C-alpha cells in the first residue's frame, strides 16, 4: 500500500531552530493513562506525576538534541529543525563536518546534556535517599510502576543516565555510531570508517537479537533489527555521499546555448520553451532568469520588457571543479533550482535540479537517502524517479 506522510506539528523556535513534535507522541500519554490511570497503583496524583515525568523526559530529549544543534552551529553547520518522536528525537543538521573532531564533538554534545541533567539531579536524589531511604527514591521494585514526587526525581535522574548510555552504543543511528566513526576516520578514510562502524553495529545487533530470543523479549529483538536496518542505511548513504563528492559539477553542466543576454526581450527567452536560463554578457554571468519570473512577466503584460528587468542578480555560482554534493547543498541553502557553472569567471553551463536527479539516479539506483539535505520538491522528484511509489494492491 502507498505510504502516507504524517507531518509533524511545529511547537515554536528555540535559538532560531524550529522545534516539531510528531503526532505519534500522543501514544506516550495514552500509555501513561494506562500505566498510572488504570493500573495497580493508579490514581489522580500518580497520573498527574506520570504525565509530568513524561513531559520532563521529553524535555530532556529536547535538551539532548539542542546540544547537538548548538555544537553543529559552533562548527558553522546550519540546523534545519528538531523533531521529537515517541522514542527519542532527531536534530536535522545540513551537513556533518568531514573533520573527525567536529563530528565527534557534535555526537558527544547530546549525551553530555543528559549527563549534565543527571549530575544536577544527583544531589537531590541522594538527599531523598538519605532522608527517606531507597523506597522513597524508587518506590517500586518494578521501574516506573509507582509514581510519587520523590520517586519522580529518582526516575528522572536514572532515565537521563540511561539515555546517555543508550546513545553511546557504538551503532548507527545513535550517537555512539558517529563517535566510533569519528575515532576511526583519522586511522583510515571516512567511507571505510563508516563501513567498520556499520559492521560493529550489525554484530552488536545480532548479539542483542540473540539475547532477546533467549530472554523472550520482543523489544530487544525489534531493537536489534532496527539497528541492522539503520546501520546499513547509514553505510549506503555515506557511499553515495562519497561518490557524489568525487563527481565535479562541470561534468554534468548543460551549455544550453550559452544562456540569454540581458538586453534580449522576454519573448526571445521563450525560445525552446520556458525554463530557467543563465543571463550572460560576453561570457560573464550576470544572474538567472527563472522560469516563474519569465512566465509571470509575460502574463502581466510585460512582453515589451527585456531580460535585465526581471532577472535575479543574487544567484550563487558554482565552479566547474566543485563537487556535485557541495553544489546541491548550496542550491538547497539558496532554495534555487539551478546555478550557473563557471571556470575562471567564464560561463561554462548550467546545473539544474533535473541534472542532479539524473546524477543521483546514476549513483544510487533504487535508493533514496534522507541524508541529502535538499528541498522537499527535489525529494519528491527524486522519490518519483529513483524509487517509484508502490501501487495499491
């Protein structure tokens, strides 16, 4: 059946970063209602404290992701947004630093936030333990079975410690996989370091699945399978990225008749059909005439005007030796569908979103990676071309 995309809900901005929450987050509160509203130790106060505990945990997850985001911004990487899911959070960073030190610090910044929360709560938890004993700090032998105000502090501290330890597991997609890759990269190259980290994750996942089978724990089995799938997806994504970094944009630029002159009438620019055109003057790039500008200009009764009247002079340029990967990132930053390609300030062609789709299809047939930070319209185009949607059966 055709998959349906469920959009996340925007909560607001923190430090200029959009924060979203996925609708499935509501399932967690349904679980809280079942756990503390109808269970053995149910009641209005346990339910209220349970909901408060969940809210504080997801606040901890948000702080974890903002730690990644802040460190990424420190290294000059744009953070697209942060999304909270029922089982964690995701900070979408435009591009992971190639240098191991940057990737290592970004990966460690999240767990460091959970460690800081644990350390901040530890004196309070110890004081509760000294005054009320272990039963006050952990009121039930079953974790989270009973919820009290002192117990909330103990549970919150322990859960943050568990989040930190979980994220340091050396397997993708958690932070530990990136920590391992960053530590291995100086000893080899990034692609091989990723391969090693992926295999470490796969071996670990097999052990987790085996334990799950022995213990009859479906949660461990599902988690192990998830690690295998995510680790392999990360490995293939890096292979695609590496391949696209080795390709120069000059190889795929289209000459397109040398562009259009600034003094040409808009009607002349329609030759060959409406499309995005580079505006040039004696081989020098002056800007871009976007298809939408051309059509809007003509529809608005501006047929007597020339290209220079409506062209975009702020478009970025790409050098013939720039990698396809870096150029598509630049196009995404400026939200433009095409860029002029130059060599020694001389126009050599145009690189378009359609050309990028063609390159991507060549490099990764049948594979669509979420690691490539490109506009949603591009994603849709690539998804339709590279990986056609399944028909309902």
